[in-house]
C-alpha cells in the first residue's frame, strides 16, 4: 500500500472513531498512529536520524491544534474544528499547488 493511502486510512479511522464515540480518542489515534507509521516506513531510509525531532513545523502544528480546539470549544464541538482543519488544509495546499503549476505552465 502507498504511504498516502495508509495515512489517509489512519485519518479516516480516527475521524470515524471520534465521531462514533464522541470523544477525543480519534484525535489520539491520528496523533500517535500517523507519526508512528511514518517513522516505521522511514527507518530503512534513515530519514528520521538526520532530521531534528523538535522543529518549527511541529510547534506550528501543535499551536494550530490548540487554537482550533479553544476557538471551536466556545462556539461548538471542538471535534468539528479538527475535522474541518483536517479537510481544509489539504484542499488549500492542493489548490495552491495547482495554481502554482498553472502559473508556471503559462510562463
């Protein structure tokens, strides 16, 4: 199976568990399962040995999740914000990549 498919499967399972059980267990599954799987498949490539464990991206992701949970905690269920974040961020980067490749193709 492709890495993207497995990560997507872990994300879908975590969303289903989170919605079905109405707890944050699904978020825990995604937060632990995806990095563990990526570390497992990259052990042969030795990617993790050359990268820093705590980098700027990690703290940005943690900060974004905290803000989303707190903001949606005031207005509605925080799981809705996490689900929206999980859907909107990949779509945003897909659109940005599409626009960038379209702009480069026209030049």
